[in-house]
């Protein structure tokens, strides 16, 4: 027999007397309201505000909560408006004391700290609705049991960027999820996490003005639409429960302005921080601002309940110099402009600005019925499926289904016995496709260097190397050369992370901007610095008596002022240099002489010059005058073979491995593949621009010429696209090494010896942080790598190590 509410209240009073404390008036009021509803044959809900509780109230209330599942009370709501006197452990005990009847939990975690968040994430809750707006999650990893949860709201969690490996794996009944105004930006990793939610039918990353939950906005229905049909469509299977707050509950919360005021006020007092790389919460003092009140200044310019906001709505970023490999400036700030969208709504997370974001999610989740408060109709699903097949690649090399690795290897053995007649590339590509499909969150490993036993570095100041440019070796899979902001040239074994050669800076401070290995003489390389110095180094020679390496032999060339780029031709006889001028200089490697300066090749400075891979006289130039030009040394390059123009200034150009194509990258993600023979556009990769005139984009080929990788200096993402179709395979988000840190892509290269491996030169926003080279392995997941290292701490940064 159930305990009636009056008896439960008497037991609460007795418990207070036993603890020698006065019964809390708010608790007694909650009993009274629940009893009134029960007498009226309504659902009796016991509503408690944590704001009304003090430490002395904990034990009596905890004792009652342990009995509440056996009582006549139907549901329990635990809410919080602002501050709370109870400590985090006490609140967690109260939440876990209730099993079947916990309905709504609406908390503000900023009061309790990271241990409270971790307690909820790992311990789970039995509630049906969980509201954690303004939470401090940086990486959410809700792996506890949330078996009854139907609705989860994480809006305005301004630090939230990604999800843990097993996040959402114990939420079989979650139907509604809201993630407005977070930092979530990656379609691929986000979709992989949401795929663990089999019951998800309502999702939003942005909200309309009039809706406080994930349901269909009433304004989205035309006069011919039947709203009763919509109600059936969105039936959650929970009687008398709405996804978030009903109109009856609105009095429980302050208005939005008050809520934001409380958030900003409390936030300023938070001092707890966690600067570890894998921190899952962020309580740093530099927590991003929300600026929600500013959004309400745009007035009622609504279209179907969704607003068309001005372009510039993202947080500010940093201006960058117009060099081949520019770094953020710590003194200049400017907004990133976002192109207008027809149906833009309030409080979007960055993921909403991905091109074809809506079509991607609709196609990825066929059971989804509402996205961003807009119903998904049958015709939209059909359109989304078509767009997905045109714009995205589910798996590499046109594989439609992820095959088991063991099966692939078995088929390879059968082929070797002559049963199958597939091409030599079929099985390696299937294996790569399977591994890429499994590693949704690729392994990112910052390169950390130490000295080999026979390398002596005479720096003496303990500073880290600050990489400015790098190039893989053309013949040795383990070698890489790095040029630094301090003018040093460092040859490293990037597999063992050992320095094998070190060349100090020459004279005054300078930055190495140009590096190029010779192909026929792979121990030699050309180095160019921004002060005009040009050097040829031979790193091979060693002292025959001691076995220790000599200082690498060097030869100087005539200087080229304000240099930004160097490149050697395929015969290792000549190299070109370009910089902050309209001219290009040609050098003879054997005689060490400058043969000629080609003047006025462009209307503005020439950012990059590249020789063809197989034709020693052909080269291409890219300039901020919007032109890419092809030249032939045999024709005395006065006039180009052809000119191909882009809509914005060209940052760089490179040849495909077979010289059939040119890959041209212009400012703000304008990436096109040109036919090398005549410069016609073969493929436009259709990457969404940010609106920034200083978002310098760089792109290179990967896996031969099967894929391209592209990154920009205002963004923390590397995009991987198929070079044959232009379809996007994956976006790789760079994670900072400390809480709240931002990384930007300064340069990148595909590993010429390993498919789906690349390296990225990334810079931090903070001027006190050194840039670093991050190795990316798309065939191995970050979590698998972490398990392999058995929790071994990752070395971060390019340090001097055991010098």
C-alpha cells in the first residue's frame, strides 16, 4: 500500500525533530501543493527548489526521498534558479535517492563545480527531463545510466566542443536533445555520437524565437497544415510530460535577462580551472561570453518564426599577416563574418554554419522528425538524400558499407590464390576505408622532440622550438625538416621524435619560410628566410673519426628580399624564389648563381611559386591579384602559358603528383582543382566561406592525388575531400592542449608514405603559446591511441628534451 502524502509529511517533520532542526517552509509548501493536486485527481508533483534549502535541511529531506517511490506522490521535480547553499555531494545524493519518480531536474552546474558534473555524467540519473543549461562541459561524456531520460537540454554550454567515445550509450529512450549556442562544430564526430541514441526524434542546434523546447514551432505550419497531425508525429509516449517546460512551469524560472545576468555574475567569481589536455569541463576565467541579450536587439524580423540575423554574429578572432604561412596577431581583433542564411534562427552552434548541415543530419538520422524546431517532411528527406550523395563521402574510395577488417584480409588471401581478380589497390583501399570508418575521432599527436645521442644543440636557453615551416623528406619515410621562427633548420625523425640534425640561425633574427628537399640528392635541401637568406645544406656528412655529424655543409645564394617561398625543379638543377614582390628569381643550384629575375609577373605580390613534379621547365605562380599563372622557362617567361582567375586573392598553388592538375587555394576557403594543361576549372570543392578577408587557405594533395586536405588560418579544422568528386569525407577538428585554448591551421601536408596520415602546423591564439606540429592519423582513433598508451602522459610541444 502506498504511503499517503500527509503521512510522508509527518515523517519529514519527525525526521526534522530527530535532527533538531526546524522543518523547511518550502518543503512543507511542496507537500501541501502535492496534496491539493492529489485531492483534485490531478498529477501530484513534489517540486523542490534547491535555492530554498540549507545544509541542515539535507538529512530530513534525504530520508523522505528514500521513501518517495513508495508514496502517493506521482513525480518529483528538482529545480534551481540561482545559487544553492547545499554542496555538490549533497545534491547528488538527493538526486540519486529517487528512482522511478524523478521527472524533471533543472540545474545550474556553475554553482557546484566540475566534480558535480562528473558525478552526473558517470553516475547517471533516473529523471525523465534533464536541463543543464549553461553547463561547463568542454567534452561531454555522459556514460552513466540514464535509462528513463526523454529530454536533455544543454543549451548555452559555451565550452562544449565534442563528445566522449561512449557518450549517450545508456540513453535508450532519449527523444529530444537541444544543443543551442555551444561550440559543437564537427558534423562527423557529432553524428557518430548521436547515432547511439536509437529513439532520438527531435534535435536542435539552433532555436527559433518563440520556442523553449525542441518541438515543432507553431509558426512553421501553414494554413493547410494540420497541427493535430504534428502532435501525433511528435508523441513522446510520456503522458503529461513535455520536452522541457510547460506553460505552467514558466513561473519557475526567471526571465532570460535575469538568467543571463545571474550567469555572468556568478561566472566572474569562478576561479577553478583545469588546464589538462583531456579535461572534460571548463571553469576557467576566460570562459566564452554568451551575448544572448544582443541577439534580442534585432527586432521581430521573423520568417516562420525564424530570424534572419546580421552577418557578424560569431566571437571575434585575430587578424593575420598576408604571408604564405601566417600566424595570429595578438593585438588585432576582428569579427568573423558569416554569410546570411534564408532561415537563420537564434543562438546557433557553429555546426549550423556547415554547408548542407541540415541535409547531412536528416540523411544521417532517418528517424529524426524535427530539426531546429522545423518539421522534416518526406520531400525534404528525399532532397537531403540526394544532396548527401552529391556532397559527402560516407567512406573513402566510394565504399558504401564498412567492411570487417578480418573479412578484408581473408579476401586478400583468397585473391592471392587466384580466386578473385580484383586490382592491386582494391584490398588496401577497402582496409583504409574500414579503418577510417572506425576512427571517427582521429588520433592527434603533437610532435615532441628530443636530441639524439650524437646531436649537440648549443642554445642553452631551454626554449622550445617554434616551427614556422616543415616538409616531409621525399625518400625517407621517417624524416622531416622543420624551419623555425628563430631562423633554425631542424631535421627530425618524426617517428622516434629525435632530432638528427640541427642548423642554428645565421646572424640576425629571421624566420624560415621556405624549405625544399632535392629529389635526386636527398641529403640536400634549400632553405629560405624572410630576411632574404638562401642556403643549400647537405645534412649527410659525418666525421669519419668520431662518427659524430659535422655541421651540415652550406652554400649561400644571392639574397631575395622579403622571401616567402622556394621550390626546386624535378631535375635538381634550378630553384625559384618568390616573396613580397611581383618578381620571381631563378637560381642555378650547381653554380650557386642567380640566373635571372622575372619582373612584374603579377599585379600584386607572389605568394607561392611551384615547379611541376616531372617537367623541369614548367612552374606555376599564385598571387593576391586573384590569378594563378602557368609559365615555361623554355619560352623565356614574359607571357604566361595561361592565366586562371579566382574570386579572391590566391594564397597558394601546387601540382598533383602526375602533373595533370593544379590545386589552387584562395582566401577564405575558395579551393579549386584546375586542369594543368589549360587552367580550366575541373572541380570546385565548395567549402563554405567565413566572410573573412584574412582567412588564408592552404590545400595539398593526400594519398597521391586521391584526396585533398584543406585548412585556413582563422579556423581550427582540416577538411578532407575526394579529389575526383569533390565530396567531403571528413572534417578533423584540432583540439588545444589546455582548456579553452584555440588552435588555427597555419600549414599542412599529407604524409607521402602513409595513406590518410598528415601533419598540421597549428598556432595558438595566446601569444605565450608556441606553435606546434600535430601529426594526424585518420586510421586510428584518439581513444584507441589512448588505450594503447595505457594512460601514459602525452608529451606536448616541441621541446629540447634530453639535450
